C-alpha cells in the first residue's frame, strides 16, 4: 500500500513599508488577503502548503518598521493562513530583528 500527499512551497514573505501601506484599510487595520487572491486555488489543492515568513510579525503594538530591522503587521500571517498555507517558517536572518518579544508575538 502506498500513500501520497502533495506539497507546495513558496519563498519569502518580505514585507516592506510599501507593501503594508498598500494593505492598510480604513479603520487602520490591514488586509493582505487581496494580495494573495491569485494563489488561493493553487495553494488549496495541496495537503501541505509551506511559506517562509521572512519578516517578523510583531504587529503595530511593537511599531511597524522596514529595512534594516523589520516588523510587519500580524495580519500578514492571517492572510497566508486564509490563503491555505498550513506551515510557516520563522527561522531566517530576519527572525531577531525586533527581539524576543516580536518572535513570541509572531508565534501567537
């Protein structure tokens, strides 16, 4: 008996200021889902969908920032989950940009 599963992996979600400003909505929150809408169908068809979250998701409470010490809105992660991703990596060269507190917030 054999088993099969499908796997898809995508590269870095590197969120610069221009990207999060483009995702800002009227109430001051962020909505990144429209930016991912063209990949939803392709991602949904896989059992395991991986992406690398290159920038930390500490959120506005820690002060959003861009290069060289990134902190992105937490809504980025929500959008990737909504797009069908079910595995993310936070381990990269940007992980400690905003310290341990930002890493813990990303894990939430």
